[in-house]
C-alpha cells in the first residue's frame, strides 16, 4: 500500500462527514491537480445487505460520493497552497 499523506483524523478536520457516510479512510497522493485515496470496504457494510443479497455490489452513488469527498479535499489543499502552507491541511 502507498504511504499515507493525509490521515483519517486530518480528513475529519476538513470534512463534516462521519461514519457511516465518510467514504475516505486516507489520502495517499496529494498534488495541485491530483488526489488519490482509499476506503477499506468491509463485507459487513450496511449497504451490502440490500444491494444485492447474495451478490453484493457497491452502489454507484456511494462511489460518486467518495469521489466528491476526495474532490473537496483536493480543493481545500489547492486553496491553502497560495497562502504559503507547506503541509496538507495545515491550520
């Protein structure tokens, strides 16, 4: 796995989302025009019970939500850089 550059705790400082609707566990790459992160998806996640029983599929709308959350983190990082901040999400 890649090195974590933004931890879950730092993500929670930037986003109002909390479990079960926080869909990013960590950011592994953060550049002015690129963000990469991951979510550790478990078989016990609530949405798998009904989508679809016996053939679990991650709902596309939740994938889109994860992308949107990553996008917000990227915008926050880009917005902070012109102020001379050198570390991700430095306050």
